[in-house]
């Protein structure tokens, strides 16, 4: 093995949200930090291919939908969808954010950044392709993210399959597209392209969209999407794809008990993600992995205690940017703030689907609570009773809290700003407060967040009236004198 050997306090493999968050904190302590990433620009999947462009696309699509609805509010005019201009806007949005993750920023902090493919050759030694260098380190953190998973479908290998990684390369918007998969990614892209004028068909193998989330929330979103013109087929599988002379595809679909053919311009695959664990040399050093990713403990340590893993590459179910940053915080505290090093808490991981309406959740869903045979009561309140919802003409949606002794064990919110409202619920459960704390907090009027106060107020009024009903008063009197 040749090349110059250099020693670091910390080497971070992967320049995405989690890796860079940790690099920033460690560099501020004056540590010798090395960052290696295989992509030309830092920022990772979230900035370049994931959250930033997809949520920007959703925001543009929402503008288009609001424009269509404007006539009901006294506004009118012609709208034109310009795909090239939209793509330019996506690039500009990314470029506006890029400086926060730039190589220059981290080099000014004192980090050394190398662009190239890293490989472990020994448990404490890393080589980087394209550089005659070897890095050794006291600690390593693997933060290489994930990529879309592709299903093997007969005939699809003859055409280009689209994912979040290449969909923005389209020169023109297609007339129609089939989205395979109905999880978060599938439904967000489905609504975005449907609102931009593409005829979207969603195929899902399970009995409903968003099958791991709240059933009522899934039903509300399914109703909204179908009303906007989307076709959704559950219990559906593509048996074969046939490329036609006009560059379109005929997809042979098995749907429940019938088979039919569906024509489409392209297929978008949204069937899950795979961890980027290949070609890192993990087998060289005995890092324990599964098909789901690198096995890590409650401090994000691998089986080699000087090597950590954070973000999508970890074999845990929560693949969010905020989980990568959370992992960075846990690792930072465990390595350098020993007295402030809590174990990772995966009980209260928030998740948001940025459709319109949004669907946000934390803790248990009702189906999970039932599977665990938990005894709970349900607080359910609809946004049709909120003034802000009426003002915005967005009255579909609800708040659902699963309660045990007036404390939340799970929450689902479906409304226009559901993701913003989830933070208050998250703080409540982290501090182990009852829902009474929501009533004790003044909520501005008219806001979406006021819906939480209204929901809790309605729920507690029912409990109070039940407690002091004549029937219950008689029961308590009998019990007292018995």
C-alpha cells in the first residue's frame, strides 16, 4: 500500500446533512477533521436529489393548484406550465442553499475535504481513490446515505426508469407517468406531477397508500389525490413492460383478479431505498451489516467501537434528513461531551409527508397501538371546525392523538401545515407532559396551531361533562357511602 499517510482525530465518510453537521461541531472544538465524499459538491442526496428539489417542486405544484382554485375566490387568468423554467427554479433554489454546505466553508473551519471514493483497508486506515493519500484516525463516522431501490420487472430494462435521482433531467413534461410505490416519495412526486398537468397513475402492491401510517390519514390523502385526477390501483403489480414504436410503454398490470394494459410515457420507481454500503471495504474490516444497512447501537456505534454510522446507511427504519442530523448530535455528545451523552431515542421520531394536505405523525399509529394491545383513548378532531382552515378554504384533515392517562403515545395530524404543528406535540411527549399543557399555552389566532388547543379543549370538555353527569355523580355517591 502506497501513498502519504496522515492522521486525523475524526474522519467522516459522506458529505451529506449528517456528516457535515458532525464535521461542523467537531471542527469548532479544534479537532483535526477529514471529510471524504465521492461527489463533486458537498450536501448529499438531500440537497442535490432529495428533499430540497422535491419540496421545491411540490411548492411550485401547489402554486399551480392554488391558481386553479383562484376562480372560486374571485381571481381569474391564464396559467402556463413552463418545465424549463421550473427546472431552472429548482437549480436556483439548490444554489441558494449550497453555500451552507460548500467545501470552502468547511475548509475555512479547518476541515480537510477530499473528493473521491473511500475504502477501508484496515480498521483504522482509509484510502481515497484519485488521491495518493491514506488517512488514519482515532474515530470514523460512516454517513454515505442511501439510493432508490429498483424492482426487476420484465421489459423495463429496455427503457430508462426514473427515480428522484434522474427525474429532473427530463427535457419536457410527459403526458402520462406511472409511479410504482405509494410511500412518502411516491405520493409526493405523484401529486407534484399531477398538479403540473401530467396524468399520473399510482400502482401499490398493498391494500392502500402509505400503508405504515394512520389509516384515516391515508384515506383522506387518497380522496384528495383522486379528486385531483389521479388514478390509484391497490393490490397492483406490473407483470411486463413493452416498449412501443412511439416511445411509449404498454404496462401489463395485474390488479386484484383482473389483468389490463396501461399506456404511459414513463415509469417512476418509488419502492424504497437501499443503504450505500458497497465498495467501502466494510468486508475488509468486519463491519456488521444487513440488507437494511450497517448495524449500530444506541450511540450509533458499529461493532468496531471506534467506527460509527449515521443517517440512511444505518439499519434502522427512519430514513430522514433530520434523523441524520440527530445521529450527528448523539455521536458528537458521545465522543466529546461524555457527561451529556444520552442514548438515541427512536420512540419519538417525527415524520412528514409534504403533500397537500400534509400528513405528520409521531409515536404510535392506532394500528400499532392495537398490535401492541395498548389500552388507549382517541382524541379526534376535524379541521372543518377551525377558523384558519375556513379562511384558507382547506377544511379537510384532522388531529388524532392516542392518549394514556391524558399523555400522548401517538399523534397524526393532517392539514395544510401539519409538519409545523408536530413540533409542539414532540416537545410535549419528550417532556412527558399531559395534554393539559397545550391548554395552558396561548396559541395565536387565527393559526393552524390553534387547532391543537381547540382539539384538546373539545376533548377535555367531553371528559368534564361526563365526569359531572348526573349518572356519574350518583355512582360516586353510592360508592362513597357503600
